[in-house]
C-alpha cells in the first residue's frame, strides 16, 4: 500500500518560515520524481517544486529564491523549506510521487499552510 504522509503545516506570520516533510512508503523511492504542489482558496492546484530521481530540481516561479526542496533517499522522505512566507502562499500543500517511467502517480492527503498576521 502506497502512503505519502505530509507533516509540518500550520499557521505562520508573513515573513516567517515553515518546513514540510513527506514520508513515502510502499514505493521504490529512487524510481520516483517527488514534488510539492499546492491549492489555494479558489485556485487550481499548481506545482511548487519537484526533484527527480537524479536530483534535478524545478521550482514554480512564485517560490523561486524562497523555497527549497530536498530529498533523502535513505529515509524515503522529501522536504520543503519555506522562507519569507507571504499570505499568497496560503494553501493546502500536497506531496506527489510520479514514477519516472511507468504511469504511476500518487498523492498525499495534504497539509494546510496559512500565512496570516
């Protein structure tokens, strides 16, 4: 059974920081591109950051320079360090695992991030 379990969301003031984690189980972690997506109120889901199985990283334009994605293949975990948070970053953040060859795509349950004073 595939599980992607996110943690680390919460309420933070503008300018603050949060670190999200996503622990994966039930997959061959090294064969998957891992990523973070988010869906804000009234918005479509968008890509925040992805890291593939050889470490190539892509960021969404709105988070470049503020967010950092990393993966720990030994722990089957990815992280998203979020700095200089803005109210516009308020969203449910979802962890995603997408196989590099086969059509396998998995989602976590999401974790709420709220940026507000």
